[in-house]
């Protein structure tokens, strides 16, 4: 019984009860009449409800009033498609497609005895599958399989409109050899990406260290303090080490303001005594240039230190020429210092000086027999 019917029955029951109550009070019924009236009221309501229910259940179209129109059953048939090659987005990488093709005539009354309906249905399903796979990459065959299951799960007519077909139990895989190749290519791409990122990281790190941190000794000290801001005293003690590191990174000597912190990088220059007398006096190049009184170096020692800082070595012709010019320039002021500079950086004697008369010894010796 519906909600509306229950409401109507309740409403009628209340009205009937009120009528019985009013009649009983107005006619002054005896006590035994009240139960009888209630029973009669309930019986009447039950009969009315039963009659209404039977009327609703009555068939509006009794048998024989509507002619029979039998509906012919729809013919459904199935054919199995096994490992048909379907193209992918990549050349030479084909999917293998397998499925159960279910089909039925497009028109129930059509005569399918003159056509191969199963072949038409198979061709229609394969064509629909090819339109999907040709736009997909072969790397994710399982994902394309799920897409195919949805695309082929609807009954659709073939291009000629003679059969309708769908695909069940769709399976889409790659040949094992192609899958192995794709796996190897994927691994190589991952390794290349990793190597490229590592190379970029190393390049950026070198540029950061060479162009920023180790640009000069001051930058290196600031960088060290930024990394160890609570070890200032250690930073001060390591300035010499940072200066050497900066000079090595820039392929140059330690900067002048920090050379006193790197004494081992600038040992006293030693000018060895020449092995041949051709270099001048036997005492032309004597041991390390150290002044007799370290606290007050002489002018010759200062010039020697200047030469050492320029990186010149004994025997250098330019050094010999420079030392001679300096000696000549200061000879009038300090003859002793000029002689000391000549002694330390004596020029190689010329052939003319070796000849007693100032002429070429070879020419003299060759002309003497004729004379």
C-alpha cells in the first residue's frame, strides 16, 4: 500500500469514528451498542480498501484485446581475434592485439546469409583499434590496452552499416624483443639524464668556486667565514693556505700582500757559482743573498730581492744588461754598491775582451803566419 493510500484510509477511519461518536451521543445509545458500531465501521472500511486494491490490479488490456506482435530475437555471434599487428606512433614497433569480437546484424530482419558478417565485424573492430594505437607510444602498452577496452566496449556499426560489433577481453602487448629494446632505451635515457644533471652540477660548482669563491684571497676568506662563522681565529691562521689555494686556482703567484704568510713559496734565491770561467770572475754568483745584518739590508741586497721577485734567474741576458745599467747609474753615488751588483750579476765576457789587443783572436791567429 502506498503512502497516499494509507493517508486516505486513516482520514476515512477518523471521519467514521467521529460520526459514530456523534450519533451515539445524540441518540443516547446504550453501552453494548458502542462496540457493535465500531466493528461495523471497521468492517466497512476493510471492504472498501479491498475493493479499491482489486480495481487497481485489474489488467487494463484483458487477454484478446491486443493482437500478439512477437519480437524476433537479436542474433549475437562471437569471433576471436588473435595477435593481430597494430601500428604504434613509432615506426617498426607494432602492438599485438587480441580480443573476442561480439557482433549482431544491424537490422534484425536482415538476411546475413549472403555476407560474411563475422569478417565485417572483425574488420570494423580492428580498424577502430588501429585508429587508437597509431597515436600512442609503445612504452605503455598496458595503459593503451585499458583505453582500447573502453573504446571498443560499445556496439557500433561497421562502415557499411550491415553489422554492429564490440570487443571483449582485449589484450594488447608488444613482442618480447621490442619490449626489451624499449627497456634498454629507457635505461639509457635515464642514465643520460642523470649524467647530464651531474655534469651541469659539477660545471656550476666549478664556476662557483673558480669565479666567485676563489676569485681572490679576500673572497676565499669571506667564503670560509660564511661556512665557519664561529671560528674567526682559525680563519686568520688559514689565510696563508687560502692565498696559496687562490693562486693555484687562478694559475698565478700568491698576491703581494699575502706573501709573508707563505714563506715556503718564496725561498731565498740561490745563485750558484758558474762552472766555467767564461761567466766572469770565480766569485760572480755566490750563495744565497742574505745581508750581513738582516735588520738593515744593503742596497745590493734590495736590488737582489727585486730581481728575485721578478722571477729572473742568473745567466739571463736581460738581467745582466739591467744590472750593468743600474751599476753605471749609481756608480757616482755609491761605487761599492755598483761593484757589488756587478760582482753578483757579472756579464759574460765577450770574445773581444778575451783578446789581448781587442781584436778577433781567430783573425789574429790566421793573419800571423803571413806576417
